């Protein structure tokens, strides 16, 4: 029997309120309204639900509250086993496309699948792309006597390069029993798992192979999981194609950490395995690559001697980096010429090619490359502008507000829930709502949402939303001048350039105040708790636990002091201090001991950690952009690159700065600084060009 829905819809804002907003340009009503009473009622209702009490006494105050569906979902989810399908469907109908409804439906479906209540499951299931639920739906179909088609039902799942959910096991069992899944398909997926370096994929599939083939799959997985142990056993393996591949994979992975040990194992195994030319080339390329990242004496020769079929973008890249680190300009140009077309188009390699051409007294060719590159708003474009004494080319775009369209986003697409969770201090829930909503918006709507988040001070959402194409030109939203008084004050107290402090924050956290990395770094400036404790103790700043770093004031106070300490180790040099901030001073000291004589741009190119190399370039580019945002002009990026051992002082208000212009054609500045991601001339930072 059908029932009327007990769940009232979120009432639209009154037209009079919307009209008032449009006429007097007040903040959007749903965000500007005083909801303090509703928030208190919401917290009371939420507490009542969690304690198993009735929350309906608060309902009258919450009928127009954005988080009403979240509250209702919490109540309905208390006893999923007893929740009738009709009540669930009524709730989903009342709140179509709302994240709380999607979450509740998934939890309910998983509960029904666990109990194999397939008729209930199918009555509610809607394919939304969830892999686990999709396999449960196939299980439900099979339980009802249905069948499957490989191409329609399984091929897309099978071709993904990640382990399948456990819910798919029974589906694969049926496919194997009905001749849809055979050894050939299993090996195709195992091959993809090997290429992706995912032992879990291989492990999951090995038991499904014919008994005679399982051992080879197990050895392939072992090669990925524990290459050193696998290589100790490899002498006992048969000399067939799959075991040769397993041994080669183990050698390649061992070479990453122990190139000498991998060399010795290869020499021993060559007497056991008859490697093909392709396998020998793949192994040689890996060995050469990992020797290159350690800048071994024979690395350049190994890379240059690789057969063409064995070369990859990685080996070509490192051939160039090793030659640059050795200041072998002829070899460097040969390596740059050998890059792939895609690599040659990258701004880093175009810039380095110009620098090498200059070293080889081919200044006219170098200047032509630099002149074109100087029209781009990235680290290498800014350096090119310094070399050619051009202003920086930054073409900013503006986002026009559309209050009616913004209100529609808040009313119809769930953004109001995201902002309300944020107002309650629930950052994780706020981001989940935001991300879910953003995935349903058109590009123009995404831009409106990003600008709305920016104007509400939710800066990280604007940064992440505006991440490609022409959106990179929205510098106001992508590089917000948040916490300006505090950042200026903290930078002044620690001898830092505020633009550099801003750049570090932008590169580290993109303004996510409660960011926490996999390395256990916290907050805006991504500080490790141990580092924060030491800095706080020395500075006399109150600090008791890691969660204190989620407070922006504390994080910036400690982060600027730590950044200042890094700068002090390197005579104030921002580029070296930025590298140390990312990779640790120990790594930077090691690199300087090996290559400290290099000019800074070539040293950056020789940083072996890709993350740190790109981080330094990004921070320096962001420093230019923030300097321009703060001062209307920007200190030359070359001035931020003093040679190792030279003194550097942060710029002051009267330090000469370069003008920033937008070229006549915005098409000339399409390479804007990425998100993740980015009146002085080139000086001691980068030696003046010859001639």
C-alpha cells in the first residue's frame, strides 16, 4: 500500500527575499540569514537521534533548514533492517539527488545484499556507477534465475586497473562456470595488474587460473610485493615467458632502492633465464634510470647507449637531467633533442633548451625560445621574462556574479547543505556535500559556485574548482589574499616575504585549514606535530596537541617560524628553503654537497625528487603571483634565486619590482600556473647570459 511521504521538501526561499537580494545586492539569502536558532535546534535534534530519543520537538524550527534531510537520514538509518523499502523510496523521492538520500540508499542496499534479500534490493537499486552495488545487483539477478552478458555486464568492471570488490566474487564464479571467464581473460587482467604495479590484483586472480598456471601468477605477485625475496628464489623457477617476466619485474623494482644489488642479481640470473631482446632492454632501461637518479658516474653513458626500443620518456628525461647536472652542454643538447614531442612542448624543457643554447653560444636561437616562453604565467615563463628583460605576462579574468543563478544552486543543487555543514564546523561533511554537488554542475555553474565559495571565505573550494583551461586566469579566486593582516605580521616578525609565505600556504594546503597529509602533516602550512612542538617551545607559543595545528592562527605562527629557520640555513635563499621545507634539510644538504656549484635553475632541474622539483617551481611561481596580488608588481623570480652561499634578504616595500601586463592577445598566455599545483633582470640568481 502506498503512503504519503512523511518527509517535507526543503521550502524554497520566499520570492520577496530573493527579490530583495537582487535589488540591494546583499549576500545570497540562504547564506546571509541568521540561522543560529536553527543550528542550536539541529544540534539538539542530532543529539536526540544519537541517544535514541524522539527529535520531533525540534522539527518545527527545522522545516526550512538545509540540513533537514541529513537529520532525517540519520533517524532512518538507526535501524536499517526495519526500514521498509517504501519509506526509503519516499525519502529518496522527497530529496532526489541529495547526498544524504544517496548515502542512506547505499547503506540500506548493502544491508539487504548482506542478508541476500534480493527482491527488496532490486526494488530500490538504481545504477549510479558504484562498483560494489553493481556486483550486488548482478548477484541479485542471478539469484532470480537471470543470466549475464560479458560485454554489457562485466567488461567495464574487468578492464579497471584496481582490485574488484568482494561482492564481485560470486559474479566471477558464475562467469567462469558459464564459460564467460577463461584463463586468457584472467591473464589479460593480471597483465594490467602487473603494469599498474598492483600485486593485489594478481593475488586475487591467481586462484582462478588452472592449477598448472597458478604458480607463475603467484611468482608475479611476489615480484611486486617483495622483489628481494623473489629474486632469491628465481634460480629455481622454470625458464618460461611468465617466470622471465616475474624475474624482470623483481629486478626492476629492486633497482629502485639497490641498483648494485640488482646488477649482481641480473648477472647471476642471466645464466638461468634466456631473456628476450625486449626484456633485456627493459631491464637495462630500469637500471640506467635508477643510476641516473643517483647521478652515478656511468649514468649518462648507460642512458645514451640504450637501444631506441628500450627508451621511455623517463629515460629520455633523466638523460637530459644528468647531462645538465654535469654541465655537459653538448650532451645536454643531444639529450634535449632526443625528448619526445610531448616532452619538448613542456615549458621546463623549452626553458632549459634555451639555457643550453646560450651556453653553446647560440644566443639568437635561445632568445627566440625565451621570447615566446616569456608570455606564459609559470615559473619558466617568469624566468624567461627575466632573461629577456620583459614584464611578466599575467592575464587575469573576472567572474561576474549572477545572484539568481547562485540562489538556484543553493536551492536546487545542495550547495546550501555544504555551506551549512561548514558553518557548523563539520569540514568533512561540508566537503563531501560540495564535491558531490560540484560533480553534477555544468562548467558555468561550477564557476559560479567557486566564486560563491570564495566570497564566503571558503577558499580551498574555489581553488580546487577552478583548475583547468581558461579557469586558471581567475587569479583573485585561485590566489586569495586570506588572513592578510596576520600573514603580513607573521612574515615581518620572522623576516619573510609575505608573498613567499602566501605561496607556501597555497602550495602546501591550497587553503584547506584542516588538511592532514599521509605523512601526518597538519593544517595550512602542513607542519609535522614534532616540528610544531619544537618550534612552539622555542618561541613560547601555546601548543599542546596536533589538532591545534588546524587553527590557522597557530599554524601560521609556527609555520612562518619554521620556514624562517629553513631560510636561515641557506643565507635566506627562498628556493633552497622551499626545497628543504618539502624534502627536509637533510636531503637538500646531500644534494648541495654533490651539485651545489650549479646555477640555481640547473640545480632545480637536477633535484632527484619529482615532487620537490615541481614544488620549488610552483612555490616560486606562486610567489610572483602573490607579490603581484599584494603590490601590483612583482619581484623578479630570478632575484629569489641567489646562488648557493650568497646572501638574500626579503624584499621591502621600496624594493624594485617588475611590471605585470597582459599581452594584447590572451591566447599568448594560455599556459597559466597550475593549481596543484603555479624591474630586476637575471642577476646572481642565474648568471647573466653570455654576450
